[in-house]
């Protein structure tokens, strides 16, 4: 072909992730039935799947939920499902997800012009804009009115509750997936824009495009990395033992929660403008995450986990409106929160429960969800600052994740463990967003 | 001792009086509990912890237990319980994991007595021992149950639920040492309080969390459980394996369940999501609640019977910040509103009828059941209900079979199979369908097709003029439209129309003969009532009944009654026309061949023909002109129950008529027709209809449920993964029985022995052999 003057594109990326060496993924993730299965069903193994394959039990659960959301019977037509996901991914400037779903959207028979901009899409889809925006950045602002506007009898175009809940799950699922994509620094697929080039890049020139995560050499020397792990180990053991001894007051507990919530974690590494491809699909791109309650301001009422929980309330509602979906989500949350290999960095036989719990609750805390029975002091003890920076960036501004934030935390941990942390952030974020929306829907149908 | 106390409390119960009443709380309630003498109730929630006195006419706030400058999370209660022996003793479970006891006898404002902070997570439930003053049990989200001796500072024993969250714990009312615990994973465990090392017994009660359980107050073996799976189950624990003896299906997850005092089979439930009502069920009648309380505006979080021996007062607290006392006599009784009769037609015209027996027997002079007759299969079930109250629970079910020989829906099936809906020019389709209808002895439908052809066929095909002159001529003889010139055709048609005329006459007379009878059946607007009155007669009397029954069901086959009806109908719609029509009829000797033909048809066609044939003479005639009439005609067919005709015409006419009928109606017709076709298992036809429809809601039916579940042919287990290899037995799942290669593509298999393979191979094999190629000995057949 080259002789005929046709330029042959070459794949640029050297592996599925810009942060994790391809070698590592291949060694740990190779030769798994899930991958074979996913290859057979999709005809390819995309980068997302490859990275997730580091945790096969999660991957198989993830593939099931993907299939249930996008393929199985449901109230929304197939092409709409993918378009909703495109809209959702665009909010986080995640060109990887936008392109994946755009392709699927076209395959499902979608109208190509819709991808040229949200203004070409039907009014009904565009009416999701507000909800999409809030779900992505500030789900605690979602109220009964937002639901009412879409569902009530006079609404034009009107959403049925089943359709709405399908769309909400699609959006929340995609938002949290964007966090994962950015957090793991996934490279564009070879057929994505930015994933190929017609001329091989010279070795000196590192491609810097808005389509792929920044290639910064974030690898700092491993100063005292080993010591960190030891300290963390010790703290976890202490925490597990001391529970009964120390009895702190009510105020102290509230303060601890507030402290975690409002601790200023600098996350503003402003990235270049998002690519045109994505930008045209976003309305109000300036609407971003803002701290749940910046210091000194009147905070919106926090959500008490005991008053509206996934197990007691959310599940029943989803199951009622979209049979089976509740089951799939329930399974996903369970897999994420129970996933453990009983090891940490170079140590084996470690009970990582407290650490996982701290991560999960920290993210819920960022989203204004509080557990009465959790001592937020342990978040401070267990999560080092660089980890908090990473987690908060990922959960709240995923598009600003850089290689340096990724490499800065848990320097002695395996990559697969960092991906595990990513999974927890993703699951916790999904649940938080869903809880707020489901609570509003419950209030609406009351 | 226990007996004694019982007697006294039972006596006390007679003094309970009151009415349905409520009071506003300041905050949502999470749980409520009453003290033993039924005079006070405690309400606990995240921001409320108060005691109310139950007076004759109202609730009176007695005590606020939330004291102190900054209420601690220890006050944020998930559950509360009032000791049933010590009237000063209360316990609460806090969302932060604390278990707190309160002594109302304390002189200070702060009544807090003991504080246990041994649980790491939210405590979901606290439960006092029914007879022991100092024994308290708690169950927590952290997976532990703890037993406290209130005389000591800490728990005396800990029971581990293996890190599954505990949702409820309940001491048995009868067995001193036993308690039951329900778990988030669906299990229920029985423990002996003396043996903290392991549970006595465990069984899976529900899928998903079991939110609540309750021991029967009198029957020692019975335990009721309620779960997120919307079920209430009653277990008999006296046997070796816990046996499910009753099951009630509710409409939402079950948050609380409480046996009703003094009523062996009654229990009350409430839900934590969506449904705000409180239901009282008779577990022997699980399909309809015995009583319902509908006062709350948000989910009910706590229910409790006011007195342990009085079944008439129920207290409830809710998220809507109200506390209610419900009088049982004020409850809604859903059964009163339930329809006492059920009626359903079978596919082939059979009829099933279920009726409350009391209705039947109250009908004096009639035998309740034609039980002896074999031809009328009859089922009845009876439930003895000695405790009265619940309306007598027994119904009779009768099934009336139609005469098998007539199998009277044949016409529907044949029509569905023979109609052509696409693939040919419009006129041919109409002609074909007309022929089909005629052969099935449905002249009206046949004529309708023919007329549609005339109305809508493209005038450009032939000289407009001649066609209009022809009028209704080509009605019955589509074959006459061959290569003839307009004039010769005219002549020919004239001749034939005469023949048709004669031909049709008998049919006409038939109509008039039948008219009387038909009118009778039509006239009785509710034929069902009529029949069911008679259904209770004995055999001889049933004969005429059966006849009646048949006529009703057969109506569609006769096709004539509808015409008679239609005529009347249309005339009423257009009062000006009938005169015209009658004139025409009277003047028939004078009219031209066209109209003679018209007159010989059933009146309705003649009417529409007249209204059509007149404008036909005008050269400006446009096909759209007929649309309103056709639309009316289609609605008429659909309303008469012949939705098949409506849909078929809709498809064949396509664009010509679609715009005239609103989408919803179209969709409705399509859905009904497809549903009918699928009931008759006419899958191919139904699929064709789906494909040809233009409603988006219908065409997308084809895209749903496209998953095909298969089992591995070796190990007979479901194939969960994709690809050709079964992940259980590691064999290629779909090997061809002839060539032993994996079949990728068309796979044909015998439904008898489930062996199969490549389509071609099997075909070849079975040409020469009659046995299965796999050697299983089955005689396969390829058709």
C-alpha cells in the first residue's frame, strides 16, 4: 500500500496504559478465560479490559453489567444508550470513552449527525443535560424537582421512570468509568484519534496530545518507600486493635468528618482545552466539581448513610423500575468492596479491610455522605496525602489526573494494587451518585 | 408465674379504649415500642426520642429523652425496645454502634443508664429477654450479636455471624434459651444463648437481606421472616429442617413483621420503600391483605400491637413524622373491593369462570356445582376458616368447553397464514386476500378487500373513466380483469355480475334467517351474567346453555351478524344516506347493472358503494377521498374484535392510509394482533407483521430478546461463556454427530434425542438411515 502512495497508519501507544508498563499487565493479566471470553464477544480486547484483567473477578462482573446496560432488553433503544454514555463521557473530557461509545452508537444504527454536537440530538436526550451535569460533578444538588421536570405528566418530552433510571445508571456508570480511564492513564485504542500516526514519532519527541494522558516522568526516586509501607502496616494493625479503648466525643467525630471533607487537596493541574471532538458534545463545560462545602460556607445537608442506603433502599427502587439491574449493581458493589488478595506491597496475609473501608468512606465523604458508625480519624491515619490527592483528583476531576499523581502514592505497591484502588474509587463514586439520584426519585414518587 | 402475669395483663386489656388518632412528631421515627400496660409508647429516630402517653382521645407527650447541650450520636436511634417486665427499662440501638439502656426511674433529667460501645458499626436491633429482667441482646451491621447482662459493664457473650450483617434478633417467646437472628445474605440462624461458639441451626430464608423476623406469640415453632425479596415466610421450626409453611408475596420489601395477638393466622407488615401502607395478612390467604391501614404519607418504619393480648389496636411510626394509633375496625378491607368473580376466554373459545362460593350458594334454588358432569371439568377449593372475620374464603371454578369439532378459531389461523401482506402489487394483494376470505366463507371481509382495491388502485393503470363506470363490477371476479379492452371488459362484467347476484342470494336469505337469533345474543349485553346464572343448573338445563354459549363464542365465524349490525351503525352515522339507499333498493328494476349488483350485496357494502360510486364519476377524484371511510371501517373491524382485518388492511394499504390513523391506535392494533398470533403460535406470521409494521414501537420488538440460551450437549449444563467450548466439561459443545467437527453456523438437531450437526450432513445421513447418527438409538426424523 505504501508504494501506492497511501499512508499507512501506525499504532502509537506501546501498551494499554501510559502509567503502567505493558510488561506488567501482560504478565499478571495473561491467559485468562475472561479475556478469551471478552475477545470472543467483542472481537477485540480493548485497553480498558486489559487493565481490568488485573482483577479478573471484577472484570467478569464488569462485563456482565456492561452487557446488561448496553445489550440486554431495556427501556431505551440501543443507540440511545450509547449516546447517553457519549454525553456522560464528554463531561469528563474523556475522549477514550467518547470514541468507544461513538463507535458502538454508530454500530447500533445511530444517526451520525448527533455525534457532531448535542444540538443535533433529539430534545428528549438533550433534556438529560442538567441531570448529566449534576451527576458528573455535584450529585448532592440533585433534587426531586430535577426528576419531576423530566417525568411529570406535563413534561415534554416526557421520560418514563424506567427510561430515566436506565439513563441515570448509564450516566453514573460512564462517569465513574471515566475516572477509571483517566486514573489508569489508558492510552487511546489504535483506531482512536490520537492512537495512531502516519509517521512514527521520533524517539526524542514524546507525543503530547489532549487525547492521551500526559506522559510525564513522574517516577521519583523511591525514597523511603519501604518505610512508608511499614508505617501503614503498623497503623492498620493498631487501628484494628485500639477500637475499644479510645472513646471520643460526638463533637470530635463530627469535626473529623468535616476535616476530611473540607481538607484542601490541590487538584488544579489545568490541562489544555479538551479536543473539539469532545467539546462539541458538552454544554456548559465550565460547570465543574466544587467542594461539597467549602470552608466557611453554609453546607448543603449531608446525607446520612443510615437513612438512605443502597442495600435497604436503592436496591429495591432500581429492582422495581428496572428488574435485574439492581441485582447486577448489587453484585458489582459487593465484588468491589470484598475484593482482596490479603496482601499489601511486599507483605502477605494482610487484612486490608480497614484500608479499603477508609478509601470507600473517604470518597463518600467527598460526596457528602456520612456514616454514623465510622470514625473518620482513621481516614487521616491510613490515607497519606499523596494518595488523597490522587483519589480526590480521580473522583472529582478525573480529567486532571497526571502520571505524577499516579506515581506519587503508594510507591512500593504493585501496579495491580493501584488499579485496585482505582476500582474502589470507581465503585464508591458510582454508588454515591446513584444514591443521590435514587433518593430524589424516591422523594418524587412518594 | 408467667401464667399469672398473663392473666393480669389479659384482664387489663379489657380496659383499653381509644380511637384512630395520630400526633405529629418533630422528626421522622425509626422505631416504636410500647410498655407492658399499653399506656405509653416510645418513639425513637435520628432526631427524636420521646415517650407519649396513650389517652382516650389523643397522644400526650410525657417525656423527652434527648437531653443535653449537644445531642450525641448515641441518641440517633435505629431501634428501641421497652422491657416487657420492667416498666422503667428501655434500650436503644444507635446508628453509631452504641447500645444504650435507659432507666425511667432515675430522678435526674438524663435517664441514660448504661452505655455499651462494643459494636463497631450500626446496631440494627436490640431485644430484651421476654421474662429475664437483665438480659439484652443486640445485632449489628458488623456481623456480631452480643448478649448483655445489665448488671455488668460489658457483654457476657458474643455470637459471630461470620461478618454478615445482622438485621434482626428476636428471643423466642417460649424457649427460654433460644433466639433467632436474620442476616443480610438471606440466612436465618437459631442460637442457644448458652453456646456462643456456634449456631444451633441455619437455613436460607430469602434471596437478599432478611430485614425482620418474629416468633409466633403462642405457637412455639413458628417464625415469620420478611425480606427484601418482598416475601413474608412462615417457618415451622419444630421439625429437623426448617419448613416453609406459608408464604405471602407483598408488593415491596418487607421491613417489619409482627404477629397479631390472639389471632393465630394474622400478621402485620410494613415496607421500607415505596409502599407506605400497613397490611395485616391472613397467612392462609396470601394473595390479598386482610386489612390495610393507609394513613401514612411516607414509609412506615415501626409497627407494634398496642397490647400483647388485644388484637384491635395497632400503633405505627413513620418517616412522615407522625405517630398513629389504628383501630382495627377502621381498617380498609381490600377484600370488599375485590371482584368476587373472574372470567376468562380460552384461545379456542373455552370459558373459565371463578366465583365466590357464597355468591353462588346464596342464590336459592340452584345447585351449586354441576360436579357430576364429566364434560365440564370442575375444580373447587375450600378453605375452612373457623375464626370467621375474613370473608369466607372459597371459590368455585368452572370451565366450559366448546364443541371440539367446530374448533372455531380456525378461520383466524387460516386467514393469518394465507393472507399476503407484501411482496406483490397492491391490487394483487387485495385480490388474493379477497379470495382467501371468500374461501373461508367470510363474504363481508372478502368484499371489503375488493372494494379497497377499487378505491385505492392507481387510476393511472387504466382509463379512469372506464373504471369509474365499472363501479362495483369487479367486486367478486378478480379474474375477469385480464387483457381485455375497457369496453369488452364492461360487457363481460355485466354478465358475470348477474351470476354473482344469483350466487349470493342464498347467503342473503341466510342473513335474514339468522337475524333473529343473532339479535338475541347481541342484545344481551352481558351474556356472561346470563350464562352464569344458568351455569349452576343440572345437566339437562345446561344443554341450552351450552348452545347459547356457543353462539356467543362463535359470533366471529358467522360473520353475518356483524354486518347486520354494521348497517345500522353506519346509517345512524349518516342519516342522509339511508333514504337514498332505500330508494335505490326500491327502484332496483330501473337501475343499471352496477347498482343491481350493489343491491345484491349485503346492505353495508351497498351503502358504501353508493357513496363511493357517485364521486367515482367525477374525474377529480382522489384516493384520499376514501380515507375517512376506510379509517372508520378499520376502527369498526377492530372494535368488533377482528383486529386481524384492521392490521392486514393497514399493512397492505401502507402509506395510503397510515397518516389517517393516529400512531397510538395503530400501535394498539398491532400489539393486539401480534399478541393473538403468538398465542396461536403463528410465530412466522407474527414476525412478518412486526417486520412490515411502521410503528417504531412495534419494529423494535424484533430487536429484543434475541438471546438464545443453550446447554452443552455433553454435560447438559448451561453454556455460560461464549465460544465453542463448554467451560465445565472442556469439550466442544456443538459437535456434528456425523463429521465430529464443531458446527459454526446452521446447526440442526433432533428434538427427541438432541443430537444433531451440520444441516447438510444430517440431511444426507437421514436419507439413508433412520437412526440417529450419534448412535443413541433414537429414530430421528427430518422433515
